C-alpha cells in the first residue's frame, strides 16, 4: 500500500513562534508522522507555519482539496477563527483536566496561548500533495494538477544493483521519549546526517523505528537506507550518529532487506 504526503503552509501577521515548543513535542506520531514548525520574518512581521502529514490516499486527497478550496475563502476562514476563538480556552482546559498535555510531556499555559492568539488573522494558505514512491519509482518534477505530485517509473532502476539495509543503533538518550524528539531525530537522519557514501538522490535514509526504555533511559532505533549503487562494507561503520544533545549512538548490526520494501 502506498502512502501520500501532505504539506500545508499558513501565513499570518505577527510572531507565533511561541507555538514551536508545543508543535515540536506533538510531531512525529507514527500514525501520521506529523511535523510542524513556525518561522518568523521580523522584517515583514509575518509568521509562516508549515505542517507535514503522511496519510492514506483518500485522506490526503480530501484534506488537500479542502485546503485548495479554502484558498479562495480566506475572509470566511478568518471569520470562523474569530467566532470560534471563545471556545479555544475551554478546549485547552478540558485537555488539562484529562492530563492529555501532561502525558505528551508538554508544559504550557493554555490561557497564555489563548491570549497570544486572540488577534490571529490568516494572510495566505496553500498545500501540496505528494505520492510516496516505490523503490523502482521517482517523483515527478512538476505537479500534474493543483499542486499534486505523483510518481513515475525510474528508468535507471536496476533490481540487480539496488541495495537496501537496516541499521540498528542504541544510546543512553531520551530522543525517543517524546514525539517531538523522535521527529527531530528522524529529520536529522534524513536530511542532515553526514554520510559521504549515502547522499540524495543516489542514496536515501529514514528512521523507521524509535523505541524508548524508560527504566534504563535508553533508545533503540532502526535506520533504513537504500541506494541505487552498491553499499561499501564500511559505508556506515565510521559515521558518527548523535542526538540533539550530542549523545552518540552505538551501531549494532546491519541487515539487507528484500527489494520490495516500500518507502
């Protein structure tokens, strides 16, 4: 089964980066692999919030088309926000009573967030829709329609030369103890981890497992790597992997997997 990625970008006046701590901890949940962050442009006094989800085809399509429709209804959307704002504080209060925010390891004052978002007004909203490709496919360079990107056959794919493996690591780290910590480690492994022999577009990496042992304060992770070239035996042996607190992970073993694996 193929999954689909959805990205939504929302632009609003003012500085809303105070939401990043909460968004960071809410990100990374395996059911939808959410990632969210707010960036602020002080010169323009504008914040841009970006949200990324992985969903089933129908769910991703429905949400994407809804956002595309909302692009033409921004005045109405802002009226909805103003009307519904009086209910925001009640919702946060209910979550606090249920200990939901505590279980997510969030330390936040709902009344403060309610106050800071009182004058929220959206300037722009947009979304993109990406199909997750099979191992013998590649992404299209241009959208087929309405910001929708689909996969096409990769003519350079050769089943005899494609290489894939699992890499297992452990560390006395708390990176996997929260959803946000898992998400930040996943983004680091995919985009920022310096592996000279495994760089896009020839080679790709992703975090597929991130477990935390609360008793021993230890993380156990599995990294998936695939390349259209043959992996050298020492490709990952001398590469250092650390979490956001510079705690180093110890590599255990690697295991080749069937070429039918979907990523």
